[in-house]
C-alpha cells in the first residue's frame, strides 16, 4: 500500500484556509434587566422617557407601547385612556410609517425621581419576569420591516378604539397592544399573533357597543318626535 508523505500532508494542512468561527452575539437584554439598570444608576437623579428610549437600543417601540398601554389594560380612573392613548397613536403611526422613534420634547422629557422609578420597577418586573418564561424568538418573519409596518397599522387602529369614549372599551385594546408590544420586544411572533387575536375581539366588541348605542339613540330620537 502507498502511504502519503507526512511532509506533504503537513504542508497541505497548513495551506488550508483557517475555519472562520462564528462570532457569538451577546444575548439581548430583557426589558426587566434594562429597567433595573436604569433604577440602579446612582448617577441619575431622575429617569425620563428619553432615558428609556436610549436604553432600549433600537427596541423603543415595543417598550414605549407597553409603557403607555399597560395602564389601559387594568381598571383605571375614567379618562385615563384619552390621555395615555395619545402617545400610543403617535408611536403606532411612526411604526406604521417605518420611522424611528421620536417623541415631542414635552413628552420625552417627562420624568420621575429615581426612587419613584425604582418602586415602579419593583412592582412591574415580577409581571415581566413571569411573561419572560413564555417568550422566545419565534416566527422570525414577523421581524420583516414590511410586517413591522403592518403591526404598527394594527396598533394604530387599536389605539384609535382605545381613545374612543366607549364604556369599558379601553381594556381589551390595551391588553392587545401589551401582548403585541411584548412580542415585538422579544421577537416572539406567537405573542404578536395572540395580541392580534385579542385585538380582533376588541374591535368586534367595540363595534357591537357602538352599534347598540347608536341604535338606542336612534330609537329614542324617533320616538321622541
């Protein structure tokens, strides 16, 4: 049998191009971790929305949609939705148009003391940690820019319904936007699908309520004259 020359084998091995090692990307920080870092930053006396936008590093849409939608997803003082819904309209319209996050100065500079922010983080983060157990990067096509614009359009429609003076009409759209925002944050298309499904139910219920109110008003108007 013919054996290869070990010198030739060594030379051939040396001539081979080195294998490129794939650079391991650092795992993306979770929203709860980012909030904790802001709360623990002793160099800040106050924490503003602009600080949150900067800390999110390209994921501000999901974070801000969650920030403004969450108070609407729980029972709140009447009229809250009309106040917190305006930033949702502004943000979802930008997302639909494919523009980067921009907030008016009067909104972006709104802030709270770091102590108050820390207390808020302590209350919110257990919920975020609970949601984190069920989120993972799934259905990657939801990250496509065109699909992201469509998601922004859906959030815009839900935000319009949220600000309408429909009795109890703000909670379901608020929940839907929260689910979508978490999906956008964690690149989890399954959560986005869940949010869209809740959004469809919210639209149907809102339409039913508006139709019933309009029909009752028309009945009273006709019988009054």
